[in-house]
C-alpha cells in the first residue's frame, strides 16, 4: 500500500512544538478529512494544543507502508508517527 505522509507541526500549551506525521492512503485527497484525523489524534493528548490547519499540516511525500501501518490505516483510516514533543 502506498501512503501519503502529511508533515505536521502543532504548538503545545507549554510553547513546545509537536511534530508528527499523519499517514493516509495515497489516493486520499480530501485535506479536511486528513486534518480531522490530526485533530482526533490531538484530542487524545492530556495537554492542550493549538489549531491544526493548512499552516501546520502539509503533504510531504508518498512512500510504501509497512505491515503495522497498513493494519492501523485499515482499522482507523489513518496512522500517526510521533516525532517530537508528542508526550
């Protein structure tokens, strides 16, 4: 499965910047749905964050997904890779 990687940076309430990737099937083009996935992820955090808009989330590239990511996307519609300041 080819996936689209959306590079995302969102401010936390402590002024740190979260960096995470939203992974979706490569044929998904609806930006609002992708942003909604990111917002769902942010709601799962125990701290407050800033908004997620086109300024914070941008398409980066297409790549081949591994088995674990394919399973998560099949189950949830998306997957998240946490990079910095996500916990």
